C-alpha cells in the first residue's frame, strides 16, 4: 500500500471512530412526514467520479470524505549513506450535509468540522514523523441545499533512501 | 599522509563511534539526516584554525572541533547524557599528556550552543559543542605533528 493511501486510511479510521460517538443532536436529520432520524454520517475516501448527484447523495445522510491534496518537499540532505527529504503531505477532509449547524436539525457541518479538527490535530499516523497540523477550513460548494465544507490538515513525513 | 587536521578528525570519529547513547549514528560533516532512526546522533566536523605561536621553523596551531548532538524533541536529558559521553571519550584519549593518538598537545573545551529546531519535519534539539585542540607542525610539513 502506498504511503498516501495508508495515511488516508488512518485518517478515515480515526474519524470514523469519533463520528460513531458524536451526540445524536449533531447527526439528527428531518424526514418528511415523520420523526427526525439519526443520520448515519459516513466516513469514506473521495469518490473517483464526483458529480452533482453524488454530492446530493452524500449530503442526504451526511458524509465525511477524505482526499489527498498533494505534498511539498524540503531540501535534500545527504549524510553518510542516507539521502533524505522532508515531505509535508496535505489531506482535505470534506464534510457534506444539508445542514450548516445542528440547530437546523440536521447533521451539522459546523459541528462536524470542529470534531474533525479536534481529532486530527496532533494525530500521528504510521509513517509520519510529526502529528497533524490544521491549515485551514473553507466553504467548498452548495448545490440545491447540499453544503460542502473542507478542512485541510498537513502531516509531516520523510522520504529516505540509502545511497 | 593527510593533513594533521584530517588525522585528528579521523581519530575523533573513531572515539565518538559506539558511544552508549549515540552508537553508530555518527556522521562526518555538518549535515545530519534528521530522521527518527538517526537520533540521538552526532555530526563531527572541523571549524577554523588559527596560529597560536611557534618558532622560526615550526608553527603552533589551534583547530576547532565541532560536535553537534541531535536529539528528537525539546530535550535536555538525553542530550546532556550524550555530552557527558562525548567529553569522557575525548579526554579519555589522553596518553602521555597528548591527545588524539598523540597528535595534539592540548584539548580545551570551547563551549556549547543549544537550540530547539522547529523547522522541518522532525522537531529536534541541536547542541553544538566546540573544543579547541592544539598541535604543532614543522613549517612546510603540514601532514606530520611534532
């Protein structure tokens, strides 16, 4: 498994464990002609073929979607028989919902953003040398009442090769 | 035969390789890999050299030895232990009043500078220790200490 995928899986596992324990208030969503239900907020990888229809589906139940954004590399170091470069890997966690806040009686994006931030700050997946660092969160899109926000988190790792 | 400086550096590498805390994680030069697997570790290098006296046919020289200690995190305990081991190794090499395989006539502790480095992937503590060591060469023969 590539390092990129391994870290993505670790982030998903971390968030899934947290989402399962959030208060029902955050996960409640209205149902036509019925009592509100607890939305099964899902944590998954970013879809291979994103579409408006998929956005609507994800927002319907609430979803937390993780995707790899890219890496920035530091300067090369050569010492003894090792060559090393620092690698800052960025991941975006996108949150889909029909509600911005739980007070709107849906799976609230604001609360889920906070939960993701708190669970990822300092989180140290295998293969990283320093814990997660929050970079920014921002509005992504809104389509027919389906909202998406994203939070970007950096993880520090290294690429090391013997020479 | 290499320059006396180089011979001293080579002896320094030998003395500092295999210490209890840093083991084989010793690198000649100023560049440390800065990975979790190479800490705690050492970088060993030479600083500048100045003449300190001599005769009409020989020059007394003082060369600076730089030992950089690298330890993960904001550390005092491990780096302090490494400093103890480095100093013991260097002064333990004194034979007949001379140091470094009898190449040098004196060894003087020159101080340390400590910094916590947060740039880069791995936050770490770097302690730069300097020593000054004196040796003498006959003028025109820089590769043999006398």
